C-alpha cells in the first residue's frame, strides 16, 4: 500500500481517510510501543481533521518528512489547512521527529554517532 516509493523514500506510517485505514511499516517494529502509539494518533487525527491521505516517511538520508495527498474528487479537502497542520505537527512533535531521524540513522543506515549527537 504505502511501503516503498519510487523516489527512494520509505514510508514509516500513514492514514487514509477514504479507506479509514492506518498503516505501520513492520520494518520498524523495533520502535518502542509508545512511539508507535503516538505516530498512530498523529496520523489518524490528521486525516480526521483535514482528510485525504497522510504519511510519515524517511528520505534516503534519514530525514523524516510528512506528506499529504488527496483524491481529485475530494472537493472538501483544504490544501492550505493541510499545510498549516503539517507545520503545526512538526513544531509540536519536533523531539519525536528528531528521535525518529536518529533511530533511522543508527539502526537502518548504521551510522556511527558522536557523543555530541
């Protein structure tokens, strides 16, 4: 459904308001349950509020991105509200996204971290 995209991104999780479904990529099952729960809540609340499809993904370098999409037939979807909500989520959950980025760099990319990081 969401897993790998042609642009080299790997989807961590996402929600689809049209199908009323949540997806979590099992490649990341080793994340703590509390983080998985928080991601679930973020994704579902986002789609309940804005609609469309919302995904949290990793870029090839480990950066965490949030993406939204919508069906062309969805005349109620508000792109402006969607963009504002993405910025709000990023600002309010900055620590979470920084931790997810560090997790990816250490456990997926196998980068060595300095004590300063």
